C-alpha cells in the first residue's frame, strides 16, 4: 500500500497484485479513474481501461456540452484523443461528453457490432426486436463488453429509473432502495429459474409482472367487515326534508361567505339523499336553508 494515495488506488493495486500473472485487461468505472493508477498497472504488466471524470483528464481532451439539441446532434461522434506517455486519454461525444483513459488501446479504430433495438411493426401491430449493424471505437466496444460482468447492478438500476423529483430529502433515498430491491429480486429470479427457459422473464416483463401483482394484492375485496372508511351517520340515515318545501316561493342564492372563504360551499341535500359522496354546491335555498345544485333545485322542491 502506497502512502499518500487514494484508497481506491490502493484497492485496485492490491487486487491486481493477486493476479497469477501479468498481461490482464482491467476495466473500471470513473470512481477509480486516474492517470497515476493507469501508469502503475501498466508498469505491473496490466492494461487498464476506465471512464474518467472531467477533472481527471487534460483540458485538451474536454468537450463542452452544447445547449441546443441541434448542436448536440451535430456534435455527436466527435472524438478527441491526445496521447501522453503510456496513457491515452480520449473524449467521445454521445448525448454528452464521455471521457476515458486506456493503456490497452494504443491504436483507436472503429469496429462493427450488432445492436438490437425495439421497432413497431404497423402491419402486425406489435413490437419486434430488430438487429442493426453499427460502428463505435474499439476502446468503447471493449469497455461495454467487459464491464457487463462488473457493472450489472448499475445497468439494471438505470434501465428503468424509479427516481421521482421531490423537495423531500428522503424521497431519493427511498426510491433508490426500492429500485435496488427490485433489481436484487430480478437477479434472484434469474438464478432460481436456471435450466427452465420457459419461465424466463426479461427485466421489463419482470417489472410489469411485479406491478400487476402488487396492484392485485391491494385490490382484492375484503372478506366481511367494513370495506373502507366508515361513512358518516348523516349520509347513511334518511335525510328528512322540510314539510313546506313544495309550498311558497323558494329562491336559489349563492352560499354567503363566512370565515373569509372565497368560495363557500354546502352539501347538496338531494345528492346526499341519493348517496353521492362529496356532492357540494355553491348554491342554497334561502327558504329551506339547505345546499342544492342548480340542477337539483327543481327536483328537490317538487318531489
């Protein structure tokens, strides 16, 4: 362990020292990226490839992110890769700049790969998986292929993000825990069905099945007892109408304001008799002193 260096540096060097022989390719994310670590592993006989944070690459590599979408599309695919000593630093612009360091790719070149993506078939009305041949740099191609075995948790969490914007500080933590629990459950699902191809579900199918199961558990009718919040006694009992509601000249008027309410309301007496929940109106009968909707006024005073 070298004194004065980051703990991440010492952790990677310690793990690399356990390898039986030199000549290995080591891949890491931007938490462990540094030119010092890349050179140290290179001197030990190992190639090192990693994504890098913007403050760990030279200024000549950095690319700015344009504000407009048109400029971002036009800049997509730009590559800057000056080599300094044994470490090659490069920046590739995709939807934003992606900075990388490598000691295992002295020559950058494009390689072809097959990418599968969903496509809607209008004739059958279904989504199908379509394969297309695309190109990307060999360093990115190798990084994506070999990091698949290391960064599975991050990939699963970012494929279907559950994070919701909120002013509550604990909401991001809560949703991160929920997302982690779902990803762990999916990993256990794949381990449990090994050897049973018919029971296999994709990540999207697993999440959809999980959502349907949670909804079904919370919508089952309760056996006996009260189903939900108890209603008020005034809504269950028959509401007595004034005996003189059909006699005299009844006038509809707005509910007078009280307690500084801008739009005071009252329960509609006719709707309450019919069992309609939360039927409130801004009108009332000045003679019967009951709240009524404008559409309910005539029916209430004639039946």
